[in-house]
């Protein structure tokens, strides 16, 4: 059993997923037109409401049902699979991982589908940075028993850009968990979410700020 396990989210925590989405939007409009771009995101949002997570390839598959003769869909698939995710890792993210590894066990904990999300983590270099300690669930806040079984620890520290997930995890692990809120990405600046959910233990402006904090054996965050 480790003293402390550091759990790191991926999208908009270690990786600028908003920028990836904008790149995809521009690609769809430039290569295939605004109608294609609009319909893809309509399907994407429909599927996210059904599944509870973002499924980029699943949305493409569903789009294909509507347009089975459209060869452009293959090009969109290649764009997603070949995207240079390493270019979208936030500055300082790898330094943070190295910093935390000197203080405890570091695990990537993410939501997503079973194909595209693992590829994103692997191609970005994050998979190797944590020696393959990667967990991807449909709803990670509902799988804490599995996280604890795989990586037992006295204390946990969760770093995430979504206050809802941090609040839900805090309800379960209570004082065993220190929640670190990174104000990156559109979810982190949603006034409705910020008003509804309880304040995290620690708030930082960017992932690189983690290196300015030290984690003691109780999992608390304080000045370096």
C-alpha cells in the first residue's frame, strides 16, 4: 500500500482537449463544409447524452449510417487517429508527473471510450510517463472501489478540471482525498458548475502550478 496516490485527469488537465476540438472543427469546415461540421457535432452531443462520455469515433460511426456512400468519413477517421496529441500536452505537465513521482505513485485516471481515449493518452506520451498506470472508465467517480483495489493507498490526491467530479469523489473518500482543481478548459470556467458544487481543497490556475506545491504524507497541499 502506498502512502499517497496521485490521480491525474487527462482532458483539459494534462492535455489541452479544447484545442483538439477546435482543430477538428476547423478541419471539418475546411475539408468538408459547414453542414458536415454541424451535423457531426449534433450527433456527437446526442451520443454523449446517451453514453455519458465523449465518443468521437462513435459519433463518426453514427454519421456513417446516415451517409454510407460518403468517402470523406474515412479521412475524418484518419485525422482523429493520426492527430499529434503530443503537441497538445500542457506546458509543464511532464514536469509535474516527474515531480509527483518523487512523492508517491502517479496514475492517469480518465473518462472516455475504449479506443480513442487510450490512443490519445498513448500518443501524447502520457501513458509512458506514468509507466502504463492508466485507468479509463465511463464514469471514473463511480469506480473508486476499483481504483482503490488496483492502487491501494492511505491517501489520494485527485487533480482535475471538473468541480463536479472532484465533489463526487470527495463525498466517497472524504478526508482520505485531497481535491486539486485546475482552472483550465471550458468546464473549469462554467459559472453554473462553479456555483452548484462545493469548493475543492486546492485551486490552481494551470497544471504547471502543481510543482509549486508539496504533498505531505497526509495528502495535504501546501507551499513548497
